[in-house]
C-alpha cells in the first residue's frame, strides 16, 4: 500500500514507461500523479483502490497511452479521476469500476481522445454532487474507429450519417461547431434558376425557347423577324 494522505502517494509526472505501467490491485491513499506521462502498451489499474477523499485520486491530465487504459474488475476511486486532454490509442475500459467523489466530479474527461472504445458500462458507477457525475463539458470524447462511428456521433451529439434529411442535419451540426452549414444541392431546377439570373457582358441570359423573346426584351434588343 502506498500512503501519503493529503499528498502524493505516487509521483509519475512526465514518466516515460515504454513497456507499460501496471498498477493492478494497488492500494493508495493520496494522489496518483501521472500528469504528462507517456505509457506504452497499457496502463493497467484493474482492481486498484485509489483513495483521496475530497481530492484527486488520479491526476492523468495530458496522459498519453499508446495502447489500452484498463480500470476494470472492481477498480474503485474515492476522489476525482482527472483525464483532461488525455490520449489513448486503444480502448479505455472502466467496466465494473466505482468512482465516488461527493465533493466534486467523479470523472473529468474534458478533451480526452480514445482510439477504439470508451467503455463506461457493465457495472460502472460514478457518484458526485451534480446530476452529471461524469463530465466531458469542454469537448466530447473522440472515437476514431470506423466501427464505432455510430456510437461516437451519438456521444458527441451529432446527427446520424446518411438517410433522409442527413444533409440538413449535418449542416446544422456544422453551424453549431462554428463552421458554415453546407449549401444544399439545388438540382436541375435550381441550376436553371441560377443560370437565368446571371449576366454575360451586362445582358441577362435566359435559357429555353419559351423565354427567348422575354430575354431579348429584357436586354433591350428587338424581337427577331419571322
């Protein structure tokens, strides 16, 4: 057991662990500090018990894991788990984990990037003072795997891809993210109206036999002879 109540139980800030960091079944009292650490293969916290009541149990801001983040099999934390701007190339599993921080956020994951799946189900629980105990309010988690695209779009509050009305929905979503909405496809009728409104050398161009005479009158030309 690593004990330092009110301080750092483990200081690994800036750590470079290419072969992985294995803290399964560890018990700590105090903060596990992994801010800015770089971990290869896996960060394994399966079954770990992290205690820092009223404080930060795990400080993993800007943590980079080139592999999997595993916090399963009864892993528990008293205090905040902070993974702000963390990056995980593989999956992040919190299956069966229990996070408890009545004085603040149970899990802060603002700006986290997960390469495969972010698993917060199958027995996962979190308790804090707000209705939203699991917070990702600055940026939504990013899921990069193609097979997880549907779940990722729903988690990021984006409309489903494809289907009727998808263009309008994507346009509105783009506008919410600060990008101009996509211009809808006008089709053949829209192209004809657009051509009719243009001018060549100051003369409006009107296409179609029925509009030929009207076009010549608008351009100030005499009507053609019979």
